[in-house]
C-alpha cells in the first residue's frame, strides 16, 4: 500500500490506455492501490474500438476478452481494382462495455470521475475544483497533447449505428470500402454488422486538415446506406473524431514539450499505430509492461515508458515513410492507392502490417511492384526515411 500517499499509482485519464493499465494491475498486482482519474462521468468516452485478433499477443488476450462486444472470423475490403475477403479475426469494443468492466473490477475508491485535472506535478494531481490526490507514482494517459514538434496528417471520421427496416445482408465487416467518391483526401466507408438489422457505418478520411463536417458525413452515410439498399428506421448512436497520423518530426522535442510527469501512455506518448493512429494494440502492450515492473515507482515508470515510446517511434520509420508518401507524394484523390497496394499482398503480411511487426521481407514486398505514387516524388521520401 501507499506510504503516506492516497494511492500507490494514480492514472490520469480513464480512456483506453489508462483503463487497460488499471485492469492489468488489478489482475496481476492486486496488492497495489490504483486510482483512475477521468474528467467525464464515465470511462472510455463515446467510442467503438476495433482490432484484428492478430494485433494482440495470445498471452495477453485475457485482458481483452471481457471487453469484446462483437467478433467476426473474417472481413472484407473493397477498392476500385478489386474486392477481397481476409480470414483474420476482427473484434469490436463498445465504450459502454469498457466502462462496465472497469466498474466491475475496480473498487469505488479507485474510480474518480467528473474531475478535470488542472495540474500534475511531483506526486500530486490537482483538480480544477482545488481537490488534490497524492500517489507514489503518477502516469499520464490523457489523450492528445502537444504534437507541434511532429509532422502529421489527419484521420477523421463520423460514425452512426443504423437500425434498418430490413436485414442488411452482411455477415462480416467491410473494413474499407474505398469505391466511394474520394473527397478531402483518401476516403472510405467502414461497416460493422452488429446484428441482422443493426449496423455501424463510419465515413472516414485521411486529410491534410483536421476540420470535419459532421453534417456532411452523416448525409454521406445516408447516401451510402441508400446505395446498399438499406432503409434506415432509426439512428441509435453517433460518434466522431479526428486523430493525428504521425509520420515525422522531432520525437525528443515532442516528449519535452509536455507538462506534467514523464511517465505517459497512449496518444500522449505517441504510442499509436503509425498508419491507423489506433492506440489499442500499443495500449495492451503498455499495460502488460507496466504490470510487469517489479518495483513500480515514479523513476521506473518514467524510464520504461520514455524508452518504450522512443523505441516505438524508431521502429515505425518504415510506416512513417508510407504515410509521408500518402500525404506528401500522392494526389489527395489518389491516396487510396497506397492501401489498395498494401491489401493486394499476402494475408499474413497484412496481419503483421497492422500489428506493427513487419519484417524486412515484408517491407521489400510492400515496396515492390508499381509504386502507388509518382516515382519522382516517392524517391526523395524513400531517401529521407532510408
């Protein structure tokens, strides 16, 4: 137990990264007192998180199983050149289920909601209402942060759960339908069949700017549903977001620009997939690493998470190059060709691509064939990231 402090560890931010760390510690280190501090009144925000089964190491899957709301054994992609079914498991988590599992497994004393953080320093978190919380160690897992030292584009999206008058006819997700009109960069529609008459449809863009016209996206979702022959009876959920797609810049300057403690996780540590910007696979790995620290104190957390984030940044250089090609070398309306090229490869390679574990041979295969961007623009980028 904490010596002279309220908790052994206080986690700032009750989103995916912070919540998974708290759940892993509850299971593997029950002797530690852990606080999870969230500005909203519920954990996880308003999200549908999804991941490929191959993103998570088998020995870590126990952490995810209670959270899974929907699952499928395969998925489809659609591009102008081809349609394809891939036989990799796909899983989705609703934030409502995430909140339920957090509350079921952690004590009420550990869960601090509706408290916006004003400041973090030393061993103290100060709330905007003046209340203070002390801990032997503090970990900052609040989303976002200062990305001014980095280069990035945007992945932005608006999604809705549609209740249909008749069955939609899908038995597996369509992860990318890029046969739609290419607007504001690389655009695709993403569909998850939740039940026979219920489907989550998301309108997604890879754009240079972060502005999202939600009303226009909702209309495009309605137009897409009509084209599929789906009659919308009701809309039961709305979700929207803008995620930075990080592909260059000064990592050391990024790390130094943040206020608060050194120990950071999730997007605040740039621990996200460099192409999708999704944080879930990295959040699982981070949670397991934190739980495995033999002496969980501020210094050990600071060192481990800084080194882990820096290594992840370095290991992602190949992915950064692909994103730079998409945002800097390709015409906005032709950006889809980068992923069209990727999805034409071997299924195991694609699984490793999303898990962030591409091999040298994978990278060579992804660069083989006719490049999806003009060679005169691709070569300078390849030299920069060599």
